[in-house]
C-alpha cells in the first residue's frame, strides 16, 4: 500500500498544476514560467523529501533521467517543427518527465505518443466540424497533461 502511494504522490501533486497550466494554455496559448517553475519546484521538493525519507535516491535519479529524455525529445521536435511547437511546451515536457519518471518510468515514450495522438484526434474532429482550419494553432499543454495521466493509468489499476 505504501509503495502505491509513494509512486502516485507526484501524479497527485501534479494534477492541480496540470489542470491550471492546461487551462492557461487553452485560453492564452502561453505557459507562464512562474507557474512552470512552481510546479517543477513542488515536484522536485516532494520527490527529494520522499527519497530522503526512504534513504533511496534511485527513484529520484530515474525521474530526473526521464525528465531529461523528454526534454531532449521536445527540443528536437521544437527545432524540427520550425515554430509550430512552443517553447512553453518544451519546458513543460521537463516537468511532465518528472511526473512520468517517478510514477511510471517505462511510460515516458507512451506519454509522448499519447499526447500527439490525442491532439491529432481532437484536431481532426474540430476540422471536420469546421471549427478550425488547416494550419490553425492548437494549445498543446492540455494534450500533454492528458497524455501523462493516461500513461500513468497502468500504475493506478
């Protein structure tokens, strides 16, 4: 029971931040640095405290490794997309990597794929309803947030 709560702690702490950041991005197409830093600080603080309490930092190292992997993938996507992916999404990927790396380290690639799949499905649906046009900008943080939650679901059940 304790191990389950230990693994889910970062996801539970992240949910209000993820909801707020998704809402802000949905409305403004911006992810404010102060909110990203607050989320990052809280997650890193929680993970450090839990690791200190257990005397085992392997989970923290895994989370940081996954965070850097996610950041690396999104930096490459940022360069390849030529401005279609925002820098806020790149920074947000590091925070999300901490969550996935702590909760389900093997699910980091699943998180990225699911985020893009959800965004694609949403875009196609909106396109066929004629609510967006080809080339319209899309707030991506909500799909990143849903992707993280979905990639952590195997741990919940």
